[in-house]
């Protein structure tokens, strides 16, 4: 049986990524992929990018990778209020200023999508959706919308992140999988999350939840001068009812 591990939305959270990686190694998947957003909001952009590079993890570009890699003024994030946007601007400026040139070059080099084969199944990896890097695909989206995306994807399995809320939904034979977030969960569970897809019949999806030192990660966010609200989100897992954008 082939098993793929999918990490997404690491968001510069070294503590969460190291814990997830240790758990992942114990699972011994056949391959590991990353769905982007390595940086932003967290205190360790260079350390997180370095881990991904050191382990040669095939990675697709997330909207925050695009924003930092290309030194843009926008991260492609769906901020809902002026206060959220102001905090987001602080994060983007802080991350751009501290991400090393070689790591920005790595972020710029990432492809917007990857295609692979899972025991004869066509798999498409993207950050937001097959249509846009920063499109939010929530589980309650109408089935017809997923059908249109399936036509566009031309894949049997579509794996993505961006919303930070894990789920698996089968629509007319196409399996849509949101891998959740390693570094900044939004579903009320503050543990790091990643997905494992097994080539069973039908394909089986397991979401791994991993404890990590949340207090240390939150303290690091506060100590480097990032908005304390980002530390609060790590500590409470940002209940899903409060989510609806922002990544």
C-alpha cells in the first residue's frame, strides 16, 4: 500500500513543524509533499524554510510564499476587518524583512501545482484550489461548485490547504482533501495537523493531530514583536466559527 503524507500551512511555526515531522517519520509514508504557506504569522520563517529545503520536500507555492518571495505589498489573504488587515500588514512586513535572500529565492522557485500518481489515481496538489492559489474551499461549498473544480482539475484526488480546516469530501468520484494546517490550525484544535492518503479502495484519508509546545511557539511570536493576537490563535486553535478567511 502506498501512503502519501501532506503538510500544509506551516506558517513559520518551528515547534509545530518539528513535532509533526517527528510524528511523520514514525508513520513512514512512502512520500511527503507540502502544500505551501511556509511563512507568515510565526516567528521562525528561516528555520521552517530550511527544514523543508533540508528534507527536499516537494512543495507547491502558497499565497504567503508568493507575497514574501516576491516582496509584494499583499499576501493574497482575505482579511475581514481593518484591524485584521493592519495586523496582517505587520506580519507581511516583518516576514519579508527577516526572511533570508536564499529562502526568498526558494519561495519564488515553487510551482503553483504538482501532479502525481497514486497507484493509478491522478493526484493534483495545490495550495488554495485548482483555479486560484488563494481561493478558500470550505467543506460546505455546494456540490456543483466542486464539480466545476473537478472538471478543471482533471484529477481523481485534489489535495489543498489554505483554510487551515481539514476535511475529505467525495463529489462524483473526485476526492477533495484539505490537509489542514501544521502551524496555525483554525478548527478549534490547536494541535498540528497533517493528512495521510492511502491507496486503498476507496482511497483512505487519515488526519494526524500532533501535540507540540504551543506555549513556546506563542511566546516566540510575542517576543519578536509580532501582534500578540497571532499567539492567541496558536493557543486556542482559532475556533472554526471565527474562521472564514485570513491565511
